[in-house]
């Protein structure tokens, strides 16, 4: 991390993990520990839904023993393309490459002192179906400088919101420096109406 990066992080206001404004903002997202499982392919497939349900069910089990926040876990996704794919910016993240080429990590927030043994115990009692190939891990996102905005409504309208976020990034003089993140504050399935859903669109920047 350069002196400029440290200066930018220290100057930006700190936020709570699950807070975002309706207008694009440059802020410091806190260091956060997650339970996670990785996957590849387009969002909203049955496999993608199963993986995000698996980690949120595990987080709910961990909450019963004080190892995760109480209540419905936010469904947090990180997305990236392999380096061999054409590069993308914030605004065009979903429009340059086929969505089938996405790689993702489904995450749910947990306590910092979580152990692999805790995950194994919670997984045995979690109601979600899972594949034996699902490798559930502990994943930490360190404090980072991010540009973010609250998206409200259908996921199909995210392209317009990302365009706004890209314009804001240009005005701040920053560019995406890591996986794109989406934090779904409202749980949803394939059949959930999307008009009132809240999604934080967040990109680490430098």
C-alpha cells in the first residue's frame, strides 16, 4: 500500500459494514470477517442461489452461539473475471464480458474469532442442501477505501446505477482495485419481487 493509499483511506469517512448512501460516496469500509464459499458462472442460477443460501444458513447457526450477528445475514457477493478476460471498469463491469465467465465468492458476516471447527459444527446443522465440493472457508476483507452507492429495485437496473458510480469514481480520481462487491440487505429467491430490494454496490478503489 502506498503513502497515497494510506492518506486516502485516512481522509475518507468510516462507515458501518452495511451502510450506504443513495448518492455515490468515497468511504472507508471496515475490516470484516466472513464465512464464504466460491463459485463460477452467471448470477441468479440455481447453483448461485444455493451457495449464498448455504453461507447465510451457516451464519444463522453461528449466531445462535454468539459467533455471528443476530438477525438475517446480509448476502454479500464478490465478483471478478480471470486476468485473461478483457479488462472492465466500474461502469461496464457487467457489459464487457459474458456473465458466464464471472467468478464469485458468496459471503456472510461472522465473528472475528471464528474457527474452522465452528464452521464444521454449524454446517452439520444448517438446513441448506450442499454439494460435497462446496469448500466453506473463513474469508477476511481488510479495511479498504471504496466507492459505493445504494441501489434500490430490480437487478436489471443496476447498469444505470453502476454508470453513476463510474462517473463518481472518475470525479474522485480513483479506479477499481479489486473484486466488485454487492451486498444484498434483503433476502431473496428466484421468485422474490425485486421492486423494494436494497443492494449496496461497492468497489474497492485506489
